[in-house]
């Protein structure tokens, strides 16, 4: 036999196959099904489900604008800020720093962002710069206890006191606008470059300071930031002149 089997062995094998139930020959040559299986193409990976449409990306500025507009008083605005989840600064901060002083005061000071002391205390301008601010205000008869209201462009401390990012300022601006509208001051003092950027869309405090301008429907006096004055005491003379301008305006001159 061509297969190399003798007649008796081949017959015994056939008989064994018949016993197993293989009674019909389907094709001329035998098929090794084990080999066949190995060669079979792998079943195609199940088709990925049609990707559901991605949820529309939220625009943090839009969310902020809606949340701020819904606030009808300062407590509501503070709660809206506390519930705003689109600013990463919130995750690194210990406290929300909303405001200090007298709501409804004629003067509203707008600083830049909380530092370490403010983050710990949950109040703006409580560190060295804040103490200088208090002395500056006292020089023209103002104080946060009696007649000044204070907030910042950013309500959470940036890590390592880094500069505010444009995206952070943009998403906080609707809250700041609403803050001014609800606090209803007669005038704003913009402390430093980032405050000017948020309020006036401009930087360059050396050029801007000392000249009244307008933002958010209020007169604005841009001034050197007290932290800058601590580093550059020679500029206190300019700050003094700006404070006198503020006083003159309050006195109706
Ligand atoms: N500097 C600011 O601008 N704001 C603060 O609250 C403290 C320091």
C-alpha cells in the first residue's frame, strides 16, 4: 500500500473508524482537521460599537457666566463660586477667598490672587501686602472694617503664587463682574497688573496708574500693588498721589 500500511493494519484502522461512526468517505484524500484548525483565520475582532457622539465640551467661561448671572446676592455668588468645578486652582487651594470688608461700601479694592496667608485664612489681603494696604487705606480715612470692600481677580491661590493664567482670569471674569454689580461700589481700585488686565484688558501699571478710567460701569483707579510697593518703596509717593485722587473723588471734588 502506498501509505505504507499493510492490508491487515489498514483494515483494522478502517474497522475502528466505522466503530467510531465514520462510515462515509466525504472526499478522496483525508483531511487533518487539527492542522486545518491551526490555519483557520482568527475570528475577526468584534466590530467596535459605533462610537457614541462625544459630549459637547463645556466652555468654562459660559458655565461661569450662567452661574454668576443666577446669583442674586453676595452669599449666592460665593456659593456659586464654591460650586464652580472648572478651575484647576480650586483643587490645590485650601480655601475659597471670596471677599473681606464691608459689602456695599463706596470703595471696592480688586487685588490679584490670594497668597499663602490668604489661602490659609480664607480672606483677601491678610499677609504683609494686606497690612500695607490697610495702612494705605487708613491714610485717607478708609478701612475694611468701616468703608472698603475687598476681593481678588482669582478666588483661589495659584500654586507657588505663580501668575494667573489667561484662561483662569477669563473664567473668573463673569464672577468678578457679578461681584461688582452686587456689591455696588461707587468706584473701584485696581491693584496691580493682573487686576488691570481683568478689568481693563490692559497691562502696564506704570503707565496706567494714577489715571481714572472705567470698567464694569464704574470709575477705576489703577494703582501699584502693595506687594510691589514693599519691594519698591520709592514708588509709595506715586501710590500716595493716587490715594489722594481717590479721596478727592469720594469727597466729590
Ligand atoms: N495679593 C493680592 O493681590 N491679593 C491678596 O489677597 C493678597 C495678596
